């Protein structure tokens, strides 16, 4: 079997084209990221951020993509500001999300990927976000009790006039769509 | 002389956080700050665009920045998520000519161009640094004496780090609360994440994170939490009932925007600050503050 030209760590390091590459190889495995992460602290991640960096460096692509860690990152950037080696760990989690969407490799029970795609489609169509459309992407994956609770919260917001009825849209929508097509040359769904 | 800024309200302030918009407009007006809304602004991308495509995420931010540049003003965002996205987009586009050229080609479809002349600011920072705490103190008509407030910074107003500022122990939110006569409490988890969009994508983790924050705020002796971000507000306030039913707790801590509290202290009536649209009733707490602030 021939070695791929680009290692997994190289792919992930360079998935940050705006901010340059991310020096994952300088990680000293101190665990500050894991100790500081509020989601890892609650035991909700299958692998801690420290372990994910270690797995990427060991070229364990399948194990890394199968972890729920990066889709459970809330982007709070606490790890990023505390990393003694200057690794932008939260941006690395974004890079992993993009990679997993691109490869279509992520846990099937995750809500994050579908939610993200619906969100983007909503923006592409109207230029602004609209909560009721987004709700349809996750509500049906909830258990019955959770769904009832979510409906109660939504009703409360509606009674207080805090739920949008009509989807908002920007005025120069045609220009906006042409602008998007310059970046992502595909038709909207 | 009044200061003027290009105002980027963001999607949440259109409806879910309408009271943030209303109180931001009222409070800034009372402080001689003019917010001129960017016409036809689009969604900043929240935390979600970056999950799919980084280039598209920066392009959507760049369109807003380019429109602010046409107004020849700095951008002010009241939402911490919008602030972080617009700030990072401006930083990367300013430092990467290739990226800027690429995105400008797309912006040309809407007859716009990004050059980087408008800075990006958070509304809280504008009040603290541009208006200034001394000036705010001078204008307070009804100090919120006796109101114990947990100042909640959340994440993206502080992180990622913008420059060399102290991201571990900021004091400006506490100082602002003191300036309006309230008493900021020692809220240990004030910089901890509200769980953001995890309330949708990982409910179990999110509710436990919200519970920890509410617990820390209550333990600090606070009777109210002040926020500077619509997502923090919704997560901490609107999900309190779900936290209570999930964990058997009994939280009923009202959560207001800092603009609402500053507005009350400036003597603006409650209704004009959007007070009354909360799911956790704030009236009992306000009745005990500064002789019934903003009645």
C-alpha cells in the first residue's frame, strides 16, 4: 500500500486557510485543553481534546472521525486561550467538523451536521436566520418528554412575542445569491 | 458631541432578543451614542457556517463589513457571536491579501468591496471605554442600590483573545455594574460557556452546563444575572424550566441584558427597555432595587 502524499495531521493542520496552519505537532500533551473544557468536564465527550490531538498525530483518522468530541465542541475558545503551545484547539475542532462533513464521516446519531447544513441553506435562501425552520432539524430526534419540554419553551417565547412568525429576508437577495455562487459554485437546494 | 457607529443588530435581536435591541437603542440614545443600522445586513454565520465552509463564513461577514465601510463608521455588535465573527473576519481579511481579493471578487456581485477601514466593537466595550464609566456615573438618575448582579461575560466577548488583554480576569463588566449603583457579585463561572448551540445539538450536555452556571450565580448571592449576548440570555433564562425539570432544581433567576440595567439606572421606563418579555419574572427583583427602578 502506498503512503498518502498528505498525512492526516497535515490535512487537519492546513484546513485553516485564513489563519495559516495550526501547529498540532508542538502539542506537549499537558492536558490543559481537556482540563479546561466544560463539555469534557461533564464527561460528555467520547475522547478528550488532548486525546484527539494525540490520535491525529498518530494518524488514526478513522478513530478520530468516529469520536463525537469535535461535534460536541461549543466553540467557547477556553482551550485556545490557555494552550501553552499556541495551538488553536477550537479552530482545530471546526476543521474536523468541516473535514467530517466533506468526507460524510460522522456518527449518525449526531444532530450537529444536519443542523449546520439546514442553517446554511436557510441563510442562502433568505440572508437571515429563522428559528422555526431550524427546529425541524432536531426536534424529531428528541425523545417524547424532551420534545414536550422544548414545545413548552417555544410556546412561552411565542406568548411573549419572541418567536418569529414570518421568515425574514434581506432586500438585495439576488445579488447576495450571486455572491455566494462565486464562493460555492453550486445551485441552492 | 454624539458618537456614531454602524450598528449590526444580528438575527437574534430581530425577535428572540427584541428587548436587547430596544434597550440598546434607548440606552445609547440617553448616552449620546448614535447607532445607525447597516441597511440590508445579513446573518454573520453564528457558530455554524464555520462547521461547513470557512471561506463562505468570511464572505458573509465581509459583506456586512463592506457596508459599514460605506457609512465610514466603526461597527458595533450587541451579540457576542456576531462580534467575534465580524472581528475575526476583519482580522483575517486584513492580514491575508489573497483571501481579501478572492472575497472581494464575490462582493462585487453586490457592488461592495472590503478594505478594512471599519473597526469591529462590542456594545459593552463601547459603553465602558468610549462613553466611559465616569460619564455613565454622572448620568445615573436612579442608582440600582441593593441589586446584587452576577455579571456574566460568557465566551466570545473575551475569547479568542483579540490582543494582549486579560482574558482570565476581566473586571469591566463588574465596574459597569458598580457604576450604575448595583452590587456585582463574585460569580465564579462568569467566563464559563453557556453551552451555545449545544442546546440544540447536545441537549444533555447543554442543560448540565446551564445548571452549573445558574448554581454558581445563585451561590454568589446574586438575585439577577446580567448578560451581553442573546444566546447566553436565552440559554440561561428560557431553559431554566427545563433545567429544573431535568435536575429537580428550583432556579428562578431573572436574566436581563446589561443595556436594560443601565437603562433603568438612567431613568428610562421599563416598558421602553423591553422589560416584561422575560420567561422568568424580573419584577419582584426590580421592586427591591433602588426604590423600584424604572416603574
